[in-house]
């Protein structure tokens, strides 16, 4: 039931109030005090109310944080037995879902399985009528998160354009940057769950307005978030979108002291620029990166998709802190374009193919790919071809199969070969 980042599906079709009620009952059967928050999606409050009802029925004390980003709720959840965030992150508007946190970090596999088990068997603890839970509100979550960020960042008078994508970041990122001293220009910063300005995923094709605005305004940088603001991507002072691998390298170079964690689809650039730092590679999904950081005590972890984890703040990817930290870096070190250009880049090509039967397709892909080189199955299928690597894996959140190819000298060719295999398998 849990994908790589919680439970997710189309609202009122896969994720119904009935399922949400059961989910609340399951969580409430284990955790007596729960913080709940939601993003601005059209269906968020419908699902949140059903979850809260389940929690109360199980006898839990529930505290609502309101419309907040995921990292804000994750931070607030540290004062409770767990936290539930109602969000579908970067997915299109029709989706909804829930992510669960304990101690500021996503539920691990064992904690997820406990909930799944209760859901499957419908074994819930309905409290007796006089012991049903009570409901309260917390109004300090945004301020507490802002304070935690401001305490860890220096001031700046840079000019920054922020594109919140009409998501949850609208209520925090522009204000935090303004309090740092920045001149802030905003785009799509009215929360709106129909996402009228752009799709919520902060990928380059959705950020043309941000690129244009940074150039037109002569800004020092541009920031873009996904729907629940655990992700952050950026545009440099020349209006160029910065790739995920470069962003990862930029942060890692400055945060890493002894160890970092990255998923298997990360560029080998990171190995070449971080001498002496232990680099753990994990399954794809920020929850696995966070789990690894929890184990190794590493100083930084991230995913090229835009999820940056700074354990000094929390083990939940934090797009708002990442934005503040990037501003601080540019303030200290000078023009972002220059910093970005100083990082080497190996040709990487990524793609995705719609696929309804991922299991069957992956079996066929496995057979065909094994002819290309040495196979590794930590997550999906990774083939090392000697002059590069190919990773093919089913998406944890969508009916898609994703391909990543990196090769210094024959990226296009390798991509054509691998994507040919995948497109035939999904047909
Ligand atoms: Mg997200």
C-alpha cells in the first residue's frame, strides 16, 4: 500500500474517505497523540477530516496544524507520537495521499507494515464512547519551522524570485526569505489546489515563467517548490534551470564532512568531487536516503528530483530550508551561475514510459537488459556497461517505468538502446 513516499492515488477513486477513515483508525490504534496537516489540494480537507475521524474513534488525541508544507508538519510531529501529512506531493491535481512521520522522519518499512497489517485485517481499536479522542489545533507550526531555519542561516540582501507553484510553500518560503533580508518577488504564491499556474512538479518544463522572470527582474536566483514544499529546485542568475545532479553536488560539497547518502540513480560526478567522504547509495526514495542518514549520521542526503535532507534541521527533505541555504551560499560565495559552472557534469538522460503492468514489463526488461552488462538489483535494474550505467525502475507513486542513463561518451546511444527495450516491454 505504501509506495516510496507514502500512500497516493486519485482522490475519491483510489483514495476515498472510507480508506482514509480506516487509515486514521489504524494509526490511532497504535499512536495515542497525532499531529495532522494538509496541503492546499482540492481533496485534502475531505481526506483529512476522514483521517481525523478515524483517529478520534480510536481514542487518539489529534492536533491539527492546518495548511502547511510537509517538512513543517514533519518537524512539528517530533512533539507527538506521530504526524500525518495529507498530500500528493508533486503529483497532478487529481491525486491525494498521506505521508506519515515519526520523530521528524518518514515511517520506516517496519512502521509502515504495522499500519498495512491493521488495514488489511481491519483490526482497529474502536474506543468506548467516553474514551473517544479529542481534537485541538496548533498555530505555531509555521513559526517554529521558520525559526529553526532562520537560526541556522545568515542574512542576505539578494533579489530572489520564488515560484511556489500555488502549493503549501506559499505560506512560508517568501516570508522566510524576506526575514533573511532578501528582496522577494513571488510567482504562483496563492495556495490553490487546482494548480492554475503550473504543474506541481518542479521540473524544467514547468518552470519557463520562473526562468523568464529571473532574467527580466535581474534577480540573483529563482526558487521553485513542489506542491508540499519538501522539494526545491532552482534557476541561476542567468535564468538557467540547475539540474538535480548539480544541485545535489552544490549542497554536498558544502555540507558533507564524513558521510552522505544518495539514491542509486545519482551521477558519478558526486564520487569524483567528494574525496574522502563516504557515499552510501540507497534505493530510490527520500525515505531510504533518510533512513541511511539516520544509521550513518551523515551530514547531508539528497535526490536529484529536488529532495534535499539536512539532518541538522530534520530527516525530512526540506525545500524551504534548502532555499534559504542556497541563498546563503550565493550571498557568501558569489554569482550562482559561476558556482554551477564549476561543477562538472556527465551526460545523463532520463525518461519515463506509461505502464499499467509494471511487474510483467520489468521481467521482460530484466531478460533483455542482462545482455548489456553487469546487473545490480538494489532497486529496479541497474546495468553497468563499463562506459556508463542504465537504471530501469518502476515508479513508486505512478503507473510509470523510469529510465536513467549516464555515460561520459555515449549517453544518447545507450539511452536509445535501453529505451527501445523498455518501450517494447510496456507496449
Ligand atoms: Mg513533495
